[in-house]
């Protein structure tokens, strides 16, 4: 079954007199377990498409089906619930709660989801280890590097074990080494947990990891190719949570 | 501690100077309110005690209609016995019987209308402060033919202790009542109306002069405090089974103006307190609005993750409640210390001493520390602060996650 099916999505923005095209009849079908990259020049509609797929924004027309369920007509509240329970998000940067520690950031979302405290603690410790942050659980965001912060965000996104993770420019503020480590992490999660990843990016380092590359321009899909991920040699399976992934911390 | 509470608490200290300033404003306002309210309630207490203590007492037993009409025939039989009965029923010390008649008093030179009160000389000082306010001479000994008069009346009649006064009036049976009394003391209560008409004689002699038999007009009760009045009134209602012609009047019925005066004074005070509380509420509103606006991006991310606007609003509410609780706790603590000090040391403001001396009030107020005076103001400030958070919290419902995350 397809994880996401978009059909004829259109979205325009009004800015004063101007009408800006965000999405222009975008149709796209994404299978469960894919690691897909949306690329394209600035303003081509990557973020708009990602937001529509994640229920952050509603399209003007067209349909979006997530795991067999239409989401384009859902109410704000239902969309919030969908985002909370079924989708993991990683944004560009500065998306942690600054006054909470790494562990608390991860636990906070689980608390909102209504998980019992003991379960929250256990899972938070588990995912933080999985993203290579064991030992840094009590650090606040300001006490961590950009790469570490993004890994906390990833831990937060996967803590509730969603089948879909959407990431918008996750490496934009990272140095080359951190970006590579983050992508290694995505790749490992994608392989080990069969989580579907959709990433919007300009970053060639990110695209190198994609198994499918969707190129956009002016709100349209202009290219859609499968590729052999070349980010890291996929000899054997890189096991996550080992120092090879989180050595930086 | 729950993560939401931790989050709220830490958010409070992101701008610790701003938080302390807001808390400081609340603490100052709370202390001011505690001070003003306790002085205010203290002065009401004093006003009531003094005006009830002078003559009327906290409650009286009378013949129905006497309070309005003051007719000599509206009397109760065996008044002294009745007074002892009331004393027993209430277990109260300060109970006394009185008889009241209107008469013409003449000295050698002049005549004036007076209210002659027959009192039990050994009991009267317990229900009334007047016997203690003698300017000259002594109080009644209980012997026939003695009279104590108010200072203004003495001046009008031009009499001094030792002089004689002729009393002319009519008795209970309509007969002619006449007597000659010797002035033994002069009372200066500071209340002109009282001092102009006051004339006290002993009750047995009063009953003889005015052909009262064992009748009298009222049984006066003074209680330790106002709170005991309602219960005492209820207790005394039992007497009406045997004597349906009697009524129990409480201080509010005996001195109708008193409560009214206090009410209107309170109303104007509350307006001032309201303004004070409004100012503090606006300072909280300002703080919380700023704190919400500067976190737009952060709230945008939380909304994007699926946290509901309602939960974010509750977070802001919790932050405000913590802020307000700090103001409440510190304010009540410091305010209580201040109030306790004033309760011990007393309080006076310029001009108060002279004014109080004229009306026979104590020179200083010793405002009693009560739960009401400590909590009323600060709790209203607390509620005002919570209300002030409503607007900033409501703004969160209008936030769109995507737009909020784009905000700088
Ligand atoms: N809220 C908005 N109001 C007005 N115009 C918008 C809004 N959001 C997006 N747009 C416009 O829609 C178009 C697509 O924007 P989008 O953010 O999807 O591009 P993008 O591919 O993500 O670009 P970038 O690589 O710079 O992030 C752009 O022209 C953008 O200016
Ligand atoms: Mg974008």
C-alpha cells in the first residue's frame, strides 16, 4: 500500500495583489519504506508540498491520502491529532523547546500523546541512545551542537514510532560532518525500522542518500527518478546507536 | 514534577528581570491592599464598638413599638427580673435594665427637655461607656434623688455637682410626675446629641417617680464582638413565646445609620482598590503578552508537532498562575508581617489623634489581623492576574503553525 498519495494538488498564495503559485497540479505516490528527496530551486514548492502531506496546511484542490485515509478535508483539530500521533517532523533548526533538556523535549511530545510516565522515560532513553546521544540526555539545546540538536529533534520525531517522517531542510544549519551523521541516522532508521522518509532539501549531501529523487520547479514535479543511494557505502547495515553514528557527542 | 509544570516554571525565568518586576508590582499592591484593608476594617470595628458601646449596646429587648414611638406605656413588666433571665440565657456578663422617660428639667435659672434614663448603677458601666466618661463628680450610688447629666445639659442648665434639678413629666399611668434630684456627676461623651439630653438616675427611683411599678423599657446587652449578635438574637427570640409583646432588636436596627455609613465608605474604598488591581492586572497582561509574542516560533513548532492550541493556552495560563502565586505568597507573607506589626504597634495618621480625641475614640488604631483582611485583596489580585492571561492565551488559538514557524 502507498504511504502517501497526492493527486492534482494545487495551492496558491495571495500576497497583496499578487497570486503566487505554490503547487501546480502535483501528483505523487510514495511507497512505505521509501527515502525520498524533494529537491529544486528556492521557491519551487518543496516546503508547500511537505506541509500539505504533513497536514500542516491544506491544499486549495486535489487530494492527499495518508495510509489509505483522505486528510485534505480534515478539521484543524483532526489534523493536529494526526500530526501528533502518526507523523514525525524535523524542521530546519531551532525547533527544540529551549528550556527543556534533550530528554524532556522528547518526553514532552509523548506526554501530550498521553503516554504513561514510566513508558515515556523508557522510550526517551531508548531513542536518545538510538540517535547517539546517550549521556547527553540532561543537556539543554543551548548546550549542544547544531548536529546534536537535530538528533534530539529526530529522537522526538521517532519516539512515538510513526511510520512517516517529514523533514524540511534538516541539514541547512549543519556542518558537513554533522549533516552526514544525520543522514546516516535517517538511513539507518529507514532501513531498520522501515520508516518512510520524505526530505525537502537543496543539499546535495542529502540527495546522495535518497533512493528516489523528485525535482520540483515552479510548483510542479519536473523529474522523478529512482537512484542508488551513494551517501555512504551500504556495505552491511550500519547499526545505529553505536559510536560510529554518535561519535561526535 | 510534571514536564508541563517544569516547562511553565522555567519559561517564567527566561526573562527573570521582567518576571521579578511583575512579581514585585503584585507584592507591592498586595501589601498596600492588606495595609489599607486592615486599617479600614480596624477603623470600622472601632467605629462600631464605640458607637454601640456608648449607649445602645449590641442588642436590646424592648416592648414592640417602643423603639419608634418611645411611649412610656410601651414598657415591660419586671424589667430587672427579665434582665437577669437574659443574662442567664446568653451566659453574658454585660446585661442591664433601663427605663426611659421624657421630662422637663429645670434649674434655678432655666428649663430644658431631657431624656431621663433609669439605670442599674452597678450594672450600667458594663453595657455603656458613659459612666466611665465622667468629667466631674461621681457616678450614681443607687440612692434615690441622685442624677448624672451630660456636659452640654449641665452648661445649659448652669448646674454643677451638688446643685439641684427639678424634674417634671408624666408617669406611666398618666399621673403627674415630679421630683427633685441632686447632680452628682457630669458626663462628657464628646457626642453632642448625647451630652445635650443625657440624664441618668437609678432605676428604682425612676420607677417610683414615673409610677412605673416594676416596669422598664429595655434590657440592654453588650457582647464581646459583633459575630455573636445573630446567635444571641436567635436565643432571645425564645422569650417571645412567653412574652409575645417583646421584640429583640440588634445593633443594626438600633442604629440604622451605622451600617449604611460603613457600606458607602466601603464602596468608595473598593473603587480605589479596583483601580489598583486593574493597574497590576495590566502589568501582568503586558508581561504575558510579550512573553507569548516573543515565543511565536516556538509555539509554531509545538503546534506543528500536533500540540493543541488549548494545551498551549493552558501552559500560558499555568505560567501566569505561577507568576501570580509568587506575588500572592510573597505579598501575603510580607503583608501579614506588616499587619501583625501594626496590630501590635498601632497606627495613626496626621490629624487622626486630635479628631479621635474629640469623639472619644482611641488615639491609635490597632487593626486586627483577620483572614479576610489578609486574603481579600491578594486573592483579588491573583484572580485579576489570571484574567489578564486570557487575552494572550486566546491569541494562541489564532496561530497557524506554518505562519508561526516563519515568524521571526
Ligand atoms: N505563506 C505564504 N505566503 C505567500 N507566499 C508563500 C507562502 N508560503 C510559500 N509561499 C510562496 O510559495 C512558493 C513556494 O514556496 P516554498 O516555501 O514551498 O518553496 P521551497 O521550495 O520550500 O523554497 P526554499 O527552498 O527556499 O525553502 C514561493 O514562491 C513562496 O514565496
Ligand atoms: Mg522550503
